[in-house]
């Protein structure tokens, strides 16, 4: 293991020199042997989780309050933050994590849903002879293979077609894609291949066929990003990390080092967003993993700290599934303004994106109409004229902020690499910034390595390579059949549960309600056209869902797939959660139960309301937020709703169906 650690440090710090000595092919072979060694040793060293199930949020809050001092306190519940918590706790460090909103409520749930090395980064590495870009792609391809291994229920290889419309481009793109396979080495998912024009149209019949020469198909990974993020958080909790969402860091705690006389960060003052309660969480090391808000936390430590992140907005839209084949994506390598556009099947819908434009940092990024129309226009260029690409077919849209590492010499964000940076302040605050979803694990490993070295913590090497995430260990592709046979679930629902919860799907099935029909026997759907069932709401609370927004956006992905379906399901979700969480009792105790500081109105703005005349939906969401907060928002209709709610409190509860909960 000591050898592994030494080699890891050499490749991270001096890999360029080592590659030049060994040659790229030998270097790749050397790195592959090291990765395989790490995988075997990780599997042997990691003990079983200390908790069979993640502790409740209440138990986690008690742990945060009653622990005298943690070794590691992570601020931020995105992929990187949760990855840091998992890496630290599996090394035997006493670990805590706090997140102001919900796990994966920010950028980590608003990605392109790809697990990839980055074809365009490899192109830059080759064209500019940039060894750093090459190393980043190489590392990402290793992490891609690992992520597909440790969470097989949430991820899978996806073939992506690159259509070619000029003969000279065919060998050019073919060489580039083959190099991508070569760099992946033993981690190559499947070998790329060339398709003739006729075969390309067989695989992607809605493709623009005029002047089409052929196509190249390569493989990358695809995942359910918010569920993956949550799986990392839940796994960390099972291994003993004290993790809590809706815990805002108000300020950083500091104490004077008796040896140096300098102030050192020693924890954080935290506030429970749901109750308003504040308390201190002390730790030997504090890690800032807050993505786009990196500089906000750094300025809590040092108000004069220079900004190190440059935010870039990435907009995606969701369209009906008939816009793409069920199992084939599309890559537009050169759009009208030089960007790259993906067109991918996901959750039986079609995702198109992304844009890449400088933006201001905001808690609630909203996709602009300009960005949506840009994506639609690019889609039109690649689809057959028989397919009418309509604005009204945009079922949802969202904007995520990429926390790119600033290059002061660069004029625009498109040329900035998403390499990560580990920064250590004079007071000992460790910041992890930049990077990409795919490399969250290696980013976490580098961060915890820095924490151990800087703060003299006693811990071994990282153990997360090959460590199964929640639901992945006993999953199999045929698991859903057992759900159908043992519980009487619909096949579509069973497949969804298996692909969402993995081997934990049986626990969800046990909670499923009887339908009262001959078939399916159990599994009442939240909305008829999606496989989400009511039992998922109950189980979602065990996964730390605190608001209806958590449920429709991240425990299920309904708000990201179809806004109108989310509207339809929302009243029933509110009713089920209110019953499980005793929201009425909380009100009696004068404890505000907030839907989310974003409010449902803002969340549905994040996923865009299609601008198709459904104006009343915005007002409806404000009303629901006002009800659950126990106070009136700025909406005029919310005031009317508050009055109606007070009257209803004196009535016998009635079933909630549609139309604003039956009110």
C-alpha cells in the first residue's frame, strides 16, 4: 500500500516527466498496473459499513452536536463533497458533512448525465501537445470505469454516434476516437466502429440524411447524477460519517495555534435551515467543497481572498423520447459557435445540451430563452426535415453552474480546462475547486491526502477504488424480475426501482401500497405516465428527503423530466410527506417546516415552465411553498391560500387529488 501511495504521488505531481521517460504507451501500462493494484487492495482493506441503514437525520444532527471534535468537516453535499466524506470515513477518520440545501441540489444534479473522459479535452491535448490535458483525460477514463463498476444500477455504457457529412472528416474523426479508445486502455468500455450511411440511418432514423457520408460510434458512460450523488452520501453515512442536509454554515470557527501563534480554522457555526437551531461543529480540518460557492466560503476564512473560480452556465433541455433512439446518443462536435452539443436518451426522454457561457453565481440559475433556442436550432441541423423540432416539445429545462478553475489569461470559459485545484489557506482551510463529475473520487482522494498531510491526521491511503456505493453490491440486470414475481409490480415499475435503488429496491417494494386491481398487485403510481410510485415518497424520507422539492427533483427525477407531470404529482407527494413527517404537529410546536429555501416556485423556474401558457403553475407552486413554510410569501394568491388553509385546519381532511390539492 505504501508503494501505491508513493506511485500515486509521483503520477499526480510529476506524471509529465515520468511519461516523457517511459513513453506514453508504457506510461499508460504502468498506470493501469497501479490502478489494478489499488482496486485489489481497496477491496481487501475496507471493512463493512458500521450501519446497515443510514441513520436518521435526527440521529445525524445529534452526532454533529455531541461530538467534541471531528477529524474532518466537509462543507458541501455535492458529488465532490460527499466523495470527500466517503474517502475520509473509510480511512478511519471521524468525519462530518453539512450541506445548506439538499444533497445534489446544485450543479451535481444538473449535468449532461455522462460519465466520460472528455473527447474534446483529448483533442486539445493532441492539438496543443498538452500533457496536463492528456493526464486529465486518462484519469477521467479510469474513474469512468470505476464508477460503472461500483454503481452498476445507476450507470451503464452508452453508444454515442458522431455523424459525418464530409468525406475528409471520416478518417480525421476516426483517428481521434480510436485514440480515445487507446488512452482508455483496459478501461475501454467497447471498441468504437464506423457505420455506413445506410447503417447509421438504421440506428438513428431521425438523423438528417442529406449529404450524410457515414458515422462513427464510440462509448461513454451515462448515469442518474442526482441519485449517484445521493448514493455516495448514503454510503458515507453507512460507514459512519455524520452527514446532514439543510445545515448552513453561518461562519467558520477559529482558534490560535499554541505553537505558531497563528489563527487556524477549527470548525464551523452551523444553522439548521428547517428549525433555525444553531450550534458549533468542531473539527481538526475543514474542507470547502461548495462548487460555484467556493469563494464565498474562502472569504469567510479571509475576506481578502482572491477568487479562484470562474462560473460557467450549462443549459440542458428535455424533449420527448421519440426525438432519439432508446439506446443511441448523438454528438455534434462543432456547432455554429464552436461548442459541443450532446443529444442523449435518458429516462425514456431525450436530453439536449449543453451551452457554455460565463454567468454570475446564483443559488437559482434559470435557463434563458436564448440558450434554449440555441440548443433547439442545433438539434434542427442534425435531425431530418421530417421531424419538426418544436419549442412546445421542451418538457423541461435546467441550468447548472460549472465551477471552472480560473485561468486569468483566458478570455472565455470555453478554453478553460476543468482540472481541479486543491488550495490550502494560511489558516488551514482546504478548498477543492474545479474538476468534473466523473473525477469526483480522485478529487476527493487528493483532497483528503492534502488534509492528512496539512493537519497531521493519522490515516491510511484511500480505499474508495472498487468500493460499492449504496445499492450496487448485490444488484444484477435481472433483479427486476424478482420484484415482479415476488411483489406483483408492473415490469416497468420494477425496472425503474431496480435501476434507481439497486439491491435496496426490495425495501421500496415492501412499502408499496395495494392497487386494488388484478394487476399490478402493488405499486400505486404518482402519475400514470411515469413509473414512480407512492412507496418511493416514504422511502425517500429515509434517504433524508425533507421537502417535496427533494422528492420531485432528486429522489425521483420528475421535475427534470416533465414539469406538468411534477405539478400533477405534487399534491399527493405533499400529502404523503406531511403524513410521514407529521408536518401538522411541527406547526403546533411553532417549528417551520420549509419546503426549501429555493421554494417550489424557484425550483420549477430552474427546470423552466416551457413558457407555453401554463402561468398558473408558477402561482400554484408559490402557494404550496407558503403552506409548508407556515408563513405567507409575496404572492397575492399565497395570501388567499393561507386564509383557505386556516379554514381547512378546522375541517375534516379530504383526499388530495389535482387542482391545487382540491382547494
